[in-house]
């Protein structure tokens, strides 16, 4: 949302394009039995909106764009806020190119 609380048509169009792209990815990856997906564009602050949505969710998955002083990935403000306040499990997914080469592909996944 813009500082004065306005929402531009460009932002609206970009939000719709992102939702359409996400729906195409879901359709391509799930084949004959796609899951039920509900998409909305909300005009609100991200963390409080996601925390509210977490009350009715099985899980929330978010990306992480935060970086520490050395340029290595850490938690961003959205993922950190959700990890502390969400009412359901939260998965923070880093971009594949940010993975360290020495990570073992067979390593376990920890959910807390």
C-alpha cells in the first residue's frame, strides 16, 4: 500500500498477474487433481493480515528475502512476524539459488 493509503491500478494489475502465475504453477504441478485454491488481493498490512488468516489455515508458506550484514539469507520481517504469531505451522522457503552447495539433499526437514 502506498504511504498515503492509495492503491494504484499498476499495483492491482501486478497483484492479479502474480495470482494468475501462482495458479498456473499449481495447475501444472498437480495434474488431474489440483487442490482447491482460493486467491484474494487484500489492501492491508501483510503480517497482521497473514496472522488473521492463519487462524483458519493448515499451514502458511512464505518466501524470505531478509539478509544479514554479510549478505547471507536470514528471516525477513514477514516470515519472522509469522513465526512468532501465526496460529498454524509456518514454512519459510528460500529461493533455490540461495541454497548452499554443501547441503545434503537427503537431510531431514524440521518443523517446529
